[in-house]
C-alpha cells in the first residue's frame, strides 16, 4: 500500500512541505516520479492540486512555451510554501507578482520590453568588466578564512561573494549589507526556524516590506542622478515612455538582490560538497585549475548538480498536453528543475557529478524567455572563487553532514563546516 501523510500520498505531501527538504535529499522522490508518473497530479498540503513535471523533455516543453501556453504572472512562478501564501490578501508577494511588478513575474510583451532594458547590463561584455571586482572580493573573503584552516563554508565564503557582488552592482552601501543579508534569508526561507521571526507569512511579509522599502528609497534618491549602478539604471528606465512605478522599482530591486544571492551561494556549496565526496574528481579538477576553460565546464556541472532553484511554477493558459497527460486551462504546472537535471534520458550517468561533463545542456538557469538574466555574472563569480579555492585551500574536508534550509524553492546548504590546509594568503 502507498505510504500516506494526512490522507495524501507521502511523496505529494513532502513536495509541498518545506521542512521535508531540510531533512531529506529529494532525489529518490524525483526518481520514482520520473519512472512511474512523469507528469503527476499532485495533491499536497495546499488548497489545490497541481501537475508535477519531473522529466527533462516535458520541463523544457513548459519553458519553451512560456508567455503563451504557460503564464508566470497568473499565479506566480513559485509554489506557495504554505497554504497562507495562496491568498493574495495575506501575501503581498503574490499580489505584486500578479501585478507583474518584477521582470521575473511578467508575461508577454511587457516582459520582453523590460528584459531588453536590463539585458545590456548583464550581457557578457559588461559582465566581463566585473572580473576585477569579483577577484578583489574573492581574495578579501578567502584571506579572512585562510589563516584559520577552517570555516563554515556556506556562511563565510559561499554566501558572501554573491551578496557582496550584487550589493556592489546595486551600489548598496556596505553598512547595510548585513541587514539585507538577514532580510534575504527571511524572504527566501520563511519556514526555516533559524530565520523566522513569527509565522512563515509574517516572516516573508516583514522581509519583503524591508527590502522593498530599502530598494525604493535608494531608487527615488538616485533617479535624478546619472549613476551607472543597477538601482540608478532601474530608476531611469522607461517602458513605453513611462518610468517604472514605485512598486516596480521596489520589487525588481528585491528580485535582483534575492536572485543574485541565494542561488549562487547554494551552487558553490553543493559543488564543493560533491568534489569533497569524490577525491579523484577533486584531484582531477585541481590539476586543471589554471585552465579557465576547464573551470567553466566545472561551473556548469556545479549548476546542474545543485540546481538551486529547485522548482518553477506556471499556469496553463490553454488546454494542452504534457507527456500523455491532458492539461486544462487554469491548471498549475510545477517543473521540478532538479529532477529534470537528474533525468537519465537527458544526461549520461545523470546521478554522477562529473566536473568535466560535456555536453551539459542543463536547465539550472532555466530555459527560454525567462532564462536567467544573471547567468554570466553567476558563472564569473563561481569560476573565480573556484580557481582561488583550488589553488589556496588544500585537503578540503567537509565536517559532518551539511545543514539544509527548510524550503522547497531554495533547499540549499545553509551551514557546511569545512577544514583545510591553507596554502598561503593570496596577494592582493
Ligand atoms: C547559480 C546561480 C543562478 C542560478 C542557478 C539561477 C537560476 C535562474 C533560473 C532557473 C531562472 C528562471 C526562472 C523562471 O524560469 O521562472 C532565473 C531567472 C532570473 N535570474 Fe537567475 N540564477 C542564478 C544567478 C543569478 C544572478 C547572479 C542574478 C543577478 C543578477 C540572477 C538574476 C535573474 C533574473 C533577473 C531572472 C529573471 C529573468 C526573467 O524572468 O526574464 N540570477 N535564474
């Protein structure tokens, strides 16, 4: 007989329960679903069911039809973490999403237009100019931990680099970085007892108010200036001859800060964990540490392996088919990205971490219209940090079992104590 929790199939329940992701790696659930029911009607602990898409093929089909067959804006791109988040009256994030207040929650032509406005800043030639900054910040972070020969890699290294880089790109004053970091943790993992300040909805709501208010304040201050930072650029951006509204300024600020931070941190942690679990893979990559090409390939495998944005949700805008299932207009469809990236039909030896995997056309950065705008920046940060770590942290060992966040969106590593032999402080 199938295992049940509260009258629901256990797998269904678990997928809608953030705490499950803190305690368990979900790969076994995904493998069962890919094998038995790859487009699976899922009845969890939310008020309505949804389709779970677990194979690469159908996942790609959903993303390829974004803004037409599937909508982001209708109900958002995130499965509510808790029944409270399903109600717009409680959830400011859901209201802003439905209003299309951020790039990542917009459909159709308005999305195309705003994306074009931000695209140049994150295009490869402009991101390449940030390499000096990324190197300087990476050295600062590593030189703080190298003398001790031990650190919590998640907090002391992996969380710091993306936070410092995106904060610099947004020209957020250093004195405010710590507050933004705390608010971001509350927003990304409101179910996690380490970050919560009340119920999940209260925690996420308080964080959203703080980050939105902060970003809006900076944007309005900078609107009249000629700054080149992301907030100044946003403040001066016009769509169809009109400046962005206050809600758009605030929510896009939050989106960039959260998107640029949580994901990269989780990817660095999961990649290092995988390398430490396989010393021959670590030795192989270390021998390639002076080859940017090999490091770039490794970073793609970090992203496939980690898939830090574990799921994305869409709403069907018309009747359609996914696999052999009939999807009805209005149905919610959740793509489990990590499962798609472990699909044996799409990746040779999918369950193995291979630092030199080629080809590696993973869905870790998404696919299609909403493909990650920050992908070049994330790749740069991870390549540079990886290069310094391979050179300067020898014999890295993960101490104990890493602690994961209670989130079915960002179920990443929040603590990962490591020990290592320092090579030498890095010359600035
Ligand atoms: C390893 C790091 C990262 C991963 C794995 C990642 C992953 C993703 C994924 C899967 C999406 C698509 C969401 C969807 O289809 O609904 C996305 C969108 C996005 N990401 Fe990233 N991301 C990363 C880093 C960054 C960084 C550093 C930034 C900073 C600027 C960023 C900014 C964005 C934005 C703005 C979008 C929305 C694009 C749109 O809707 O048109 N991301 N990201």
